[in-house]
């Protein structure tokens, strides 16, 4: 015999035999706790991985910044050197100086 939760019995209709109540017992609490801990662990791992990758990008950018600063300093020194050579050439022409002509005697 099948006991249903309805008061009437009509042919052609399916009777519900499972209750609609949700019971939370010790086993379901354990599953919920484990699921929440797993979600928390995944969130923590995602955050730490993202932080580590951004730290790595920052280190790469700082290294490229140092390299570019060194190149800029070298170019600045080269520009000053070329400017001073140009000024020496111009001042020698204005003073009427001529390049040194050395002769070598080969005997």
C-alpha cells in the first residue's frame, strides 16, 4: 500500500510521496562546510597567484626602466662629447688654427 500526502485520490494524477521539507542534518552540514572551505581555498589560491604574477611584471618593468635610464645616460654623455668636439672645431676655425701636419722621414 502506498501512502501519499494528499487528501484526495483522482485517477490520472501522480501522487507525491516525497515530502517538500528540507532537513539539514550533521552529514549535510559536513558537505556544506567542505564545499565552503574548498571555495575559500580556491579564492585564496587565485588571489595569491594573481599577486605573484603582478609582482613579476613589476620586477620586469623596473629592470627595463633601469636599462632605459642607463641608455639615456650613455646617449647624453655621447651628445655632450660630440657637442664639445663640434665646438672645438668651430673655435679652431674662428681662431684661424690649422690642423697639425706631421711629416715622417723614411730613410
